[in-house]
C-alpha cells in the first residue's frame, strides 16, 4: 500500500467515525448495541487502519458493550 493510499484510508476512516459520532450526538443511533469504541474499531478495520500498529502500541482495544 502506498503512502497516499494509507493517508486516504485514514481520512476516510476518520470521516466515517465523525459521521457515527454525529449520529450519536443527535440521538439517531438509538438501538445500536455497540459501544462507540467498538464502532470505531469496526470502522477502522473496514478501512484497513490499525491504530496500534500506526502508533507502535499493543494496548488499544474497544470497550466491550455490557449488553
């Protein structure tokens, strides 16, 4: 994957996360059983973004839903 592709994937990922946060803020995401961090990690996976790998971490993980 080229540097430009990585940048485009990251930007698309951030836009998707932003859209999810907007829905949550406007209370339009009711009925969703995922936590926001679970949604974020799902979106990152869909855009082939690994935040742990990008930052050299191993500890970042989503907060599991209690449902």
